[in-house]
């Protein structure tokens, strides 16, 4: 019950008294287990757990009774609070959780979210609210706020005691390996539950009080002749839990602890050596924003992390839990990267511009240390890039980045020296045991693209001829090319390279059109794709088109058109000749290729140049119309993405033939584009015939093929509708109308029986013409035709 007045209240008090009496009999037997871990399977643990579960249910009632007493708290409630805190301190995860649950319920009762019906995301609850009995009403936010304000002074003493005991509970044993029943992963989960309670207690006792209390404990701990490492760890753990609730920079405890970090006596052996270093890393991670605003502490912490903290981790022995050292390593690297990212401007400005050189040099040494996990080393690579990215002197940036890339080239030289004189091409096989590229190659590519997210340069500085990152790519391109062309069989390495090139070209786009390295980069990607085709090559080209097509630069447009044709033409021919054959053309590759194509013809300048000048555009268009119905008939589920991308490509070309697309702009280029698009779609004789009649036939075949695959779902039928709509809205309307009518009228059986009555071909055509201004209604009508096809096809199966 939630009631604590009248008979219900008397009953609740009797229950509390009974549970407290039971605990007084049982808990003295566990006194030793406030320090020593208890055997989880012992008979005593099981007996105490029965009582603990009763305690865990009384948190909500405890808060209500305390508030009802209005400052005159009965002794039995104080005893109940002490009992629950005894459970929190017990060195047994399940028993400790009983105490945590008690205080979690207490906090929830105060905050007004303790009952299931208060959960706004619970579906059953939502239904129940609509069916509440007469007189039910939602809680008034103002009254709830006032209630909490009235309750807070009554709960403060209890919550302060709770925070103090939680600090004791999160302490590790001084020698974890010597505790027979200590389990690290269980204790980590227990600590996270403690952190939740402490964080929520901030709403009652305030974050400032908790931080000041931890500061007192920290002073007492540091005053001891031998500093207990587990107490420092517990202080850090509590502080990182409440730091997000406290106003930044308004306390002295966290800065003092940051100042203390480099001076702590870190153990060099055992599990504790890893655990205290994890605590130090966690504190830095949570205070990176403070460090970014304070150059003095930032400088000391950077030197501590890069020259003392991280170098000390690899020599440490593995802990009983094999994941502990990996976690320690990852946390330390993440902390260093976070500080280098958040404080990058502070780092570059500190010590008259000398600090960053020392830090970057030290971190480069860490990246080169093969004892660190490759993912951790990659984190540090991008930390270096973040610092370099804010250098205003681009000559200095280029010089330092080139030194970094050269340094990362040293570990890959043995790999490069062992390569054959000529690439093996498509016959190259993976040579590593796990089928992944050598780690050194990944780090090398990461170093090339490490500088990104560059802030705007001071406009008063002279504009350099080259972007520093492009200049470094050009300087090291021979090595990059050798790495790529000999390792195309490693998909994850090539995907990383495509992402790297995409980042580089994206943030240096102002300099790319005049860069001599752009075309070689793209040709390299084309060679790699030819050896082992993968969708991310087309994704890179699509990104490049998005970067540069809008600039309408003639030289760049010609490059983009040639590049698009280089990738799309062999794929279009393959799908036209092989149909839905995933072995010959995997669906992800064809889908990415036609998405790239649709992006290219979305831009008027690329459309005009490709239709008017290229030799590949007529062939790609011809192959697309040929392949469309076959892909749908033989493998719609597998090739849906490809089919929809093909439809967008065709629709974009049709739209460029419509004068309305130009919105009254009569520029000579747009007028010429209209004529070229109309000619290639309706007039020019391609290898397999004119496009327009074949396209209408293909669209109708697509509707028929999609009919049995739930046409109202998926994107194929709506994509068909978009192309039909483009045909009926522009200069193709007259020819398309005749073709649509005749194609529907001459459908083979049993489909010819589908279009009767209101769906008769002529009426259907008139309806489509009337609805072509409303995309939603037009699409609904086309979906209805596919559903009619589905009906007659299913009837035909049972005839």
C-alpha cells in the first residue's frame, strides 16, 4: 500500500518493526562481512537475503512515514534506515542490492515516480489511464514541486548518511586478488547502481554538499602515512557521478584532485594497479571541459597522461579478469584523446606554442607502441589530428603532419618490401589469420586522414596555394597507392580509405579543384574497385559529386562526368546481361552504383555534359531500361534498393526534359539540357531501340512483378508511380499517354482481366492525368493497379 495513515499506516509500522527486529537478530552475524567478502552460496547469505528482500520493499513507505512525522522521526524509522545502510555495506552483491533498492525506492517516492502508473512509456499503463475510474486526475506539477520542497528538509539527514555509506560501499578491497569471493564484473555493476542513487540524491542534499564531503574524505585520506588507493578510487568514482549535476568550476575539490593525480602513489603490481589508473583516467575524461578552460592544469594533465600514465600501462600484468587491462588501456587512451580534442586550442596556445610539440611527439611514440591495442592507438591518432587541425600556420601543420605520416610509415616498410613487383589484382587473397588487413596499414591510413574538423582560418592570413592535408597526401601518394593497390582484398581497409578520402576532400573542398592530386586519388579508387568491387567506392564518388557538382566548374564537371562513367558503365552492362544474379553483381554494389548515378544526374551541369558529350550515358540508359523489369521479376526482394535507385536516375533525366523543372530560368544551358534530355529519352535510337516505349513497357512489367510482393509496402511501386508521373507532366505526355494506354490494353492473360470497370485502361489513364498534380493520390492509384494485378494473379494460381 502507499497509504501510511489510519489502519494502513499502523500496519506498515508493524511490518517495519517486525523486519527491523528480524534484522537485529540476523545482521550481527554478518559484521565481519562489512570488510571481508561473503561466500555468495553460504547458508548465512541465503538466510540474510530473505530478510534483505523485505527491507528492499520498504523504501517508499519509509519516506512517507518520515514526511508524515514532520521532523519527529520515530526510532523505528531510524533503525530501518540503519539496517538498510548495513545491507549497502555488506560485501555481497545481492545483499548490497537489497539496501540499494531500499534507497532507490525512497528516492523514487520523493520524486513522485515510484509507481508503475507514473511511467509515460508503458503501453499497458497508457491504456489504463484512459480507463481510470471517475475522479482520477493526473498529478499537478506545481503541487508536486511544492510537496518535494516541503519534504526535502525532512529527508536531508537520511540522504546524507546514505551518501556517506555509499562511498564506503563502492570501495574496492585493498588486495582484490586475495579476496576469495570478490568478482570484479559483479562489483562494477553494484557500483553503477550506487552511482545512480548518489546522483539522484543530488536533488535532496545538493551536488555541492556531496563534493565537499568527498573533499573532506580526500583530505583525511591524503593525510595518512600510507594513502589507501581504494579510498582515492572511491572519491573519484563518486565525484565523476555527481560532476554532471554540479555547476562547472565552482568547487575546489575537483581541481585539487586533478592537481593530485600526477602525484599519487600508483601501485605497480596486482589488480589495484589497473583499478587506480582506471579511476585517474575516468576523472580526466569527465573533466576535459574544465581542462580546456584552464591552461595550467591542462598542461600538467597532458604531460601526466602522455609521459607517465599511458606508458606505465603496457608493462602491467594481466588481472584475474582478462578484460580489466583492456578496459584500463582503452579508458586511458580515450581520456587523452578527449583532452586533446576539447582543449586543442588551449594546447596550441600554451607555453608560447611549445607545449603542443612536446605532447604530439610523446603521443606519436604511444601510437607507435605495438603493445597498445590497435583501436586505442587509432584513438590517439585522431587526438593528434585534432591538435594539429587548429594550427593557424599551415606550413607548420603540413610539416608536422608529414612527420607524423612518415613516422607511421616505418612499421609498414617490412610489409611493403615483401610485396610482389606487380599487384595480383582480382586474384589476390587474404593472407592474415583473421582475414583482416595488417593493423599497421590501418594506422597508416588513419594518420593520413587524422587532421579534420578544422576551424575557420583567420581571414587576415594570406591564402596558401595548397591545403596542407592535400599537400601531405601528394607528398606520400606513392606509398598510399602501393598500400591500396596491393591490398584491395581487405574490405575493411578499403572502406577506411574511402572514408579517409571523403573526409579529406570534404574539408579541403576549396582547394581540390586546383589540386594536382585529386585526379590521381580518384583513378586509384577506380583501379581498386576494378580489382575487388565494393559499394563504398561508389559511395565515395557520390560524396565527391555532392561536394563539387554545385560549383559548376567546367574542368571539375568534366572530371566528375568521366569518373561517374568509369564506375557506372561496367555495372550497368553487367546487370543488363546477367539480370538478378547476385554472384555476378552483388545487390549492394549495383544499388550503390545507381544511387551514385541518380546523384550525378540530379545536377543540371553534370546531366548536360553526360548526355551531350559522354559515350557512356546512352549505354547506361539503354542497359538500365533493359535490366529494370528483369531485376524485379527475378529478385525484387534482393534488388529493391537497386531498382529504386534506377527509377530515380530515370526520373531525374525525364525531369530535365520538362521546361517546368527550370522554373522559368531560360539560360541557354538549361534550354539545351531540355532538348538533349528529350532527345535521348524519346528520339535517339540506342543500341536496343528508343527509350520511351521500352520504358513504359518496363514500368508496366514492374507493376506486374511487384504485385505478388505486397505492393503497398516497400518502395518499388511508389518509385514506378514517380516515373509515370514524370512522363505525364512534361513534354513526353502525349507519346507516353498513347504508350501507357496501349501497353495496359495489350497485357497478356490473366493480367488483361485486371483492368475492367473503373480500372479500364482509358479511364485509368484519365484518372492518372487528373491526379498527376497530387503525388499522394497519384501514387495511391498506381498502388491500386498493382493490387488489382495481385488479385487476378492469385486467382490464376488456384484456377
